[in-house]
C-alpha cells in the first residue's frame, strides 16, 4: 500500500513538472524577444554616446582652431558604418544589433573631412584634428 502511494505521488509530481515546463515553453518566444529588445536598446544607447562624443570632439577642434587635436577610445555596438554627408552637414551612424537596425544622426555645422568607416562591435580610437582650419576625423578599431 505504501509503495502504491509513493508511486502515485511520483507520477503526480511528473505531471506537475510537465505542466510547468509546458507553461514556460509557451513564454520562451516572448522572453527571447524581450532579451533581444534589451540588447538593441543597450547598443543604441552606446552608439548614441559614441556619436555624441564624435560630434562634440569635432566641434571642439573646429571652435578652438588650428593645431588642436583630440583622441578618445569609444565603444561601438553591433556592426555598421559612420558617414558624413557634406550637403546636409549630417554625421550618420548606421548599425544593426540583435536583428534590428537603426540610424543615428548628429548635425555638424562645419566642413568635416571624414570619408567614413565601417565598424564592428568593440573599442575604436576616434581621432579629430584641426590642421590648417579644416577638421579631419579618423575612426580605427583597437586590438
């Protein structure tokens, strides 16, 4: 009799565990989507900060004039590119991360000599130089 109750309790426990696993399996896509959205949000904030540093450093080099140069290590998330459009004076950072993509822009009110650069996730050296009144920028990966 005791063996039968023990076997029945074990069987009931297996049924409860199976129900729990089925319940959690139903929410797995929702949890995965939330994790991807959080990863993309973090990447967007990191790239916004990097673009802000880029535009700010270029602005400082322009305002302070000839002979000023600045370098800073920035962390870029995802894979993408940074480009400067001379006609609109916009610095644009396009990137993709966790299945999403986004374009971030910063207005630059002066001529910037930057041919653009592709990047992958990681640390990069951002250098800005004002030589002869023209602001030049360079972005290169570290490591």
